[in-house]
C-alpha cells in the first residue's frame, strides 16, 4: 500500500571533525550493526513537525524546506537549527488534484534548482491507492505562493504494478535528467525526463526498475539518488511509516556504476532482491526514521528526514544528520 495522509540542524562539528580523521577502513567498521549505534538527529527547534521533508539553501543563505500535507507546507531557517513555519507552496491547490486525492493534498515534495528556477516534483494520492500522480511546479524564488503548477508528469492506476508517488529528480553529469519514484508493489522505478519540459522524454518511454522486495513485505519507497566518488547511491525508506510509535520505517542505501542500476548494497545483495545497507533505524525516542532527502551544504552532505518522537506520542518531527563518505558508504553522524 502507499503512504497515509500526513500532517505535517544542528551542526555536530566536534563529532564531524573526529570522524573525518578516522581512516576509511576503520570507519567502515563503524557502520551501525545495532539500532543503539545510530546517531541522534542534530538539535532543531521551532516549527519542526514535518513529514517527508525536502530542503534547499537559497542564494541568500536561507534554508527553505517543504513537506507532505495540505498544499505542501513550508519552513524556513537561517541557521539550520531554528525553523519557522510558513505558508503552503500553493496558495490555491490545482484542480486536477481532486482526481487523485479527495482532500485534496500533496505528498513527498522534491525541491531542486536548475536553469535559473526552482523545480518541485510532488505526488498526489490517497492511502492504500495506486490511483496516483506525480506533478511538477516551478518558481523563480522558491517561496510559498510563487509556484506555477505544470500539471501531471506521470501516473499509475490499479492496472499497474507500481505506484507513482515519492518523486526525486536527478540531473546527471552528462546533462540527462532522471526521475525515480515509487512505493510498495514492485518497488522503485525510474523514467527519463526532458529538461526542456520537466516531463517524460518522448524519445525514451522506458520505465526502469531500481529496487524491489519480491518476497515478504513489499515495503520500499521514497527513493533519493546522489552521485559521489564515481558511484550512484540510491537511498530508500523500508518497512512501514505513518503509524506513530508503531512505525518500523528505516533508511537503507545501495550503489551502482550507472544511473539505471543495478544497485547493490555493501554485502553485494541486489536492491532488486531485498538488498540495502542500513543508514538510519529506530533507536530510543527516535522511531521510524525515513522519508529522506539528501542535501549538499557547506559542511558536507545532510540527510534530512522525519522520525516519530517516542516522547511526544509519536508526533512526526524533523531530523537532520551529516553524512560521512570516507568508507565508500554513507555513515550518518
């Protein structure tokens, strides 16, 4: 099933400096082998009740975050620690949403900046349904209320073996654009995007398969791809979200030498066959981390995600950690 409807940093300098001085072989051994070994999120304050956050730093240095729910709610910060709530991305929700969500509301935005404008891919659906669509909006400022909706990019229905939610745009070194998406059923998919339109490239209508769980639970979703050190890394959320303190969400990763895969985890297991190296899992009050995005900042890569707070009745909250890549695999700290 797809995700339910949602309502929806600190810089740990000392630990970061220490880890960067650790040889790669030793750091690899530090990849958590038990839930208790996972780092707590960096301290954040203010308006931090979010789900499926995506964040970007604007040219003025302000952090701009959008998240699931309503017309895609916004948050801003000047220091990555204190966040203020803002208006929805859309002052009026596009009429086509009602064909996919009775609320209507949008989920799991993905913000990026290309060609002098901000792009935001997002999904519209309802709990447990494959009647889903991925939309696209653009803005010259990225600010709430400034977004122009360009309509539907990709859809799914009950006749498909995938679900068109949780989009993530990746722009490759060769200038080609790719959109990964999906959840449950047969897992994570990818299509090629035309940079001139932001929609699927008409000369390549292939749909590539990146990750799947063919046995047991089908629960893999929320892809996010980055390229580091010659590899493409696919992050995804595994297991069940949206159940408060009963959530079993976790973040895993695999890597490939080509954008369309095949992706394998650190043990060589294919992500098309239940593979995935853990990045974040539940520990202590921080339950079900997932819905992640990756953001490059001045002090390194950030993993931005939500977790369910075990000390606040399972309220979804913002989590931010830095990532260390010196082992060849991302380690959150």
